[in-house]
C-alpha cells in the first residue's frame, strides 16, 4: 500500500505542476463549482469536505459565499495540499489515496468529490470511501464525466467515463438514497470536446501545459462559460449526483 500511495502521489504532484493553470481557468471548473455551491446552499449544511480538492477553487468559492462554514480538503498530491494550506489557511487539509482501502476517522455532513473518480483506478473503492466519509443523514455530491473519452481526456489522466447508473448502484449498496442524478452540458460541452480533439496538436502546449493562459484562451473560456450556462440540464457528458445517507 505504501508503494502505491507513493506512486499515486508522485503522479499527481507532477499532474498539478503541469495542468494547474488549465484546471483553474477552464470553464467547466466554474460550471461545476456553481452547481455544487447552489446545492450546498439549498441543503443549508456547514460541515463540508472536498475529496480530491486539487487547487482549492471550489473551497475558496464555498468559503466566500457561505458564512460560518467548516471546510476540509483531501487530495493525494502532497504538493497541492501544501499549496492549499498557504492559500486557504482557515481550512484543514490532509492527504488521502482513493485507490486504497480506507476507514475515515471523521464523518462530514456534506462530502464533495468533483471530477476525481474518472482519474482513479479503483473507482469503486473511491465511491465507497465517499459513502463512509458521510455522516448519517448527510450528503454526497459527486461530479464526473460521461460519454466518449477523447485524446485530451486521456492526456489529462481520465481512465474511465461513466454511466450514472454505475455510481448510483454503488451508493445504493452502501445504503444511500439517490436524491438527484442528471446528465448535463449538451451540446456545448460536447462541441468543446470535439473542437479540442480536432485542433489538439496545435493547442496542446499553449493550452494544456501552459503556466499562464493566453488572452485568446481566456476569451474562448469566457465564451464557453456562457454557453455551458445555457446548455441542457438533462443531457450531455457532465454527470451530477446527489445522494443521502
């Protein structure tokens, strides 16, 4: 297990070194953050853990918009966790490896896991950990990807794209109730995926591994951010699931 943990940490220490700028600025990040933030506000819960918190963009938005919230961030990358501790000192941060069996010491009212399980080899174990982290009566919010796995998805470390029923079934086996389960993002998320695939070779270095996004990239992100906001809430490659324990 220790060897596996070291390997996974090294992979994602490197991942964040390469893709930090893209992850922060890509319009899908803001789209999912807004969905999750609205859900947490509707639930009126204050005790929240972000599993696979990455660069902490979601946690910053929650901290800014929900008064009196208690935040914890978990990620496999020790490098990104140390960065997050500096950027968001009011929150608690710890490392976790979702590929490994784990019995968490603490439970939370809301467990968020956004755009993580598609990267995890043992994704079933990851979903079970999310359920185990949830306090009785609490909630899990999970987002991930459905549909075709394009070249840029593989480059970003996507191992699997899902049918939402696969995740729902695992939650039910853990005794959880599915409160909401949707696909969304059609047709504009699909369009973006095909455009990136078509122009992948010409944009790989300027988009994916750039330390700072260009003005042109930022304009494109703004346009797609608007298009994502008006996209379908019932069809598309974005999965959103809310489950209750």
